[in-house]
C-alpha cells in the first residue's frame, strides 16, 4: 500500500511540477528584422537614453562585470532594451559624454545586437513601432540588448573589447563546462506566423563565459564582422578532450575590435582563449521558421545560440 | 526503502513513455484536425472579414461588396485552390489589392490623391472609416498611406495568430480528453499495472529505451560547409509515428477491459472508484497537453538516471 502511494505521489509530482514552474516568455520579431540581421554582428540606431548607471559595475564575479548599463528606446529595433558599454572604467570619455546627456536625449548608437532571455520579466515582448514604454530604471524587463556598444555618439567603443580588468582584479566569466551545459539545453520554441517569427524560452543564466575555441572552418567576413564555426573546450584543456557542445557553434566577432582583428588572420584548426556572451542564433531561427510547412509551431531541444566574442584572454 | 528504488524508477519511465506515446498521437490528431478543418485558412478568412466586411462599394450596394471585390481580385483569386482560403497572405499583396480596389484598378502610376479619393468615394462602412483614418496620418504620401495599410493588416494578423493559438490549444485539450476516455488512459490504473506486472514493466522500459534512442521529433540545423557559417541546412525528424511494438504495448496497458459501469459481480462501481478514475483521467489529460517534446526530454533524462549513463546519442545534427 505504501509503495503504491509512493508511486502515485511521484506521478502527481511529475505532472504537477512542470505545470506550475513553466514560465515561458515570447519575443515576437518581424521576419524582415530577422532576415536583415541574422548574419550581422551589430545594428546602428538612434537611441533615447532614459536611465543610465552613475558609475560602472564593479569588477568581480557574477554580475560584477564592469559594464555600464543604459536603458532606453530606439528607432530600429522597437523592443524594450538596454545598451551596455563593456569595460566601463576604460571608456572614461564615453562615460563622461553619457553623464552629460539629459534624460530621454537621442544619441546615435551602434552595438552588437543581442537577444537573450536573461531579464525577460513576465510579459511577452512584441516588436512594434512606438510601442515601447519608457523604462523606469537602468534594468527594465528586456530580451533585447545592444551589448557591447561599439559606437556611442562619436565615441568608438571597439577598444573596450579587452579583458575586463581594473588594477589587480579581472572578471573571468563562468566556466565553459557549466555555462555551455546550460546553453545547450535551453528550452526553445519557434513559432512561424503570417508576419513574423516568435521565439519562446524561459529565464537564462550564465551571462559571460570563458572558454577555448578551436576553429572548424575559416572565418567568414560579413558587413560588420566575422562569423566562424568553432568547437568549444574548457579553458586550458588539452587537444585530446572532447568538445563541450554537440556540434561546432557560431562565434561572432566585431570588425575593428581586438578579437575581430585577430580572427581575421586565423584559419581552420587555430585556437583562441576568449570571453564571450551568448545570444540567440537568428540564422538558425530563420532557417527553422523557413523549414516549417504545415506546422505553425515547433519546440525543439535547445534554443539556437551563438557566442559574441568580447575579449581575448591570456592563457 | 528509498523512494528511488528500481521499481519506482521503472514505473516512472513507463508512465513517461506512455505519456509520450499519447502526446504523439494527440499531436498527429491535432494536425489532422487542423488540415481537415483548414484551421489556418479559416482563421485568416475571419480576420479579413473583420477588416473588410460590412462595406458596400456604392451607395445602396450590398454590405459585403468590398469583401467580394477583394476575393475576386486576380492576386487573391490566384491563391485560392478549389475555393479553399489560403493559409497565408503577404501584407504587400493585401496592400496591393486594397490600393487597386480603391483606385478603381487605375492603369499606370497611382498617386496619393487616387488612394484618398477612393476611400472618400466609398459609402459609410468599416473600410471607409479605416482608410480615411489611415490617410490622415500619411502626410499626403502614398508610400506612407500604404505602410499604414500594411500595419493595419499586420495588427489584424496578430489577432488572427492569437485566435489560432488559442484554438489549437483548445483542440489539444479536446483531443487529449477524447483520447484519454476512448483509450481509458487512467494514470492511476497505468501505474498500478506497471507496478504489479514486472513482465509488462520490463517490456515497457525496453521499448522506452528504444524510443529514447530515436531522433527527437524536431527540425535540426546543420552547417554542412564549415567554411560557410551563414548557410545552414535543415533536417526534419518528425518522429510522429508509433512502431508496432509501441502500439501493442498501448493495447496491453490501455483500454476498457472491465465493464464501464458495473464490476464483475454486477454491482455499480463505487464512488471511490469513479473518483480514482476521474483523477487518473485528469492527470493523463494534463500530461498529454504538455506535448511530445516535453515528455521526450523527460524520458531521456530519467533513462540516463535509471541506467547510469547517457543513452546512445541521436545522430549528430
């Protein structure tokens, strides 16, 4: 009798738990936006600065990443968003310019686009002109980011793509095995609609990751950067170790940044030790949506992702 | 005795496997119903009716004349097969047809004035009101007026997508309910059967292992040319068919083996039995509504725990 109770209890828990804990959020994008940006590193826009950090984040671990957060609205993406300057302490002139802006002031901005469910909140987000509310603080609920910013006003920020360090402290990101184990299993559903593509997932962890990447092909130059497929390994791993990902993943480099300059000279088989941040791979999302026929929605094993390389690290 | 002894885990594997098979059947049935009822096309028809219905073309004309003209337009008529409504309609096609109707199929280039006057010439109705509201915000620019018309259509399509999603969810629940009752897929009963019959349990677990080795029902993406990371190829692994072994197992575990209303002694089933059935069915319906991919993932995870090692990998994407 007790054993039967145990089994029934287990089944009830099995069914009830997913029903109670699923907190999926959807971001709805226009097909044109996805098609235009799927193989680009950055987007240029006019950005209304609504709230900004008064000083850069500390440098340490976890969220102490040295970034400067700016919340605002833009004229191209039309989603709730933040923009982040990498290595805030190094970008002193840009920071002074930011502090001189008034609330709501427009500024031209170019940044690496980043869709990621790190701070998705609880409401679905739909890409629509003039529909984005003015944020209340520097970190509103958002799925879209410009991260890192590459140009803010007239300030070129590509020199911020360096190890995040201040004096003796250096920010290193999460270990590759921990972070990529999570990225590989992020839930994701792609829904193709008449006018756009919806991506559904839940809150993500592990923002920055440190890893070794080994190129499995040659870098492909795109308008504003380089894209390369690479296998992923723990930092300092030997050549005999198995890659951490099921297949090579896309790595995104910004043209004119130190990592971008480096990758332009590399070829298949070469390795790099890097700091990166994940974003949704819109190239895969677009391909999946295009492959749907008769299905309007498809859930699959993992949210397609790629890694933005923000710094080359010392071995 | 720990909770996670071998029998309990095997029963868990079994019930998850049964949920997966039922979810696959539910998905297939839902797709069949969607195709039979032309769900997507019908929703689109309803959305277009909301936009264009109730609008005559001339004073004293029939209320749906504008809608009829829309569907009679060659750009739309060419999308209809055997009078079936298309499942998708590109916004630019919608705008082209509306522009053409408003400007009286004017040959040559069309100006903003033609568009505006076409709207003004319509008798009172939904389209006239909407078009005039759209042109007011267009700064006398045809391109802006057409963009506003496109946005009007897209907003309507967002609503259509919402209807479609809700209708699909409703059908999922209806099909799950029917499947559960027809097959008597009572979770509590299934658990009892698996718990009490080691032979059946072993057969189910073995078949669950086979299912876990199959590719996940999904679309997978591969960059076949490693030098071109912008050109993926996609592979569809539908996985929506049950094998004969799986069908046989479902036949052994599910079904109405007892009289629905009376026990073997001819007495009515007690309230407790009915309550147990109700809870068992409800759990099954909830489980099926979570969908096949969800149960596939859970099955893979629990098989990895149960058999202390990862199940053989599905083929590399």
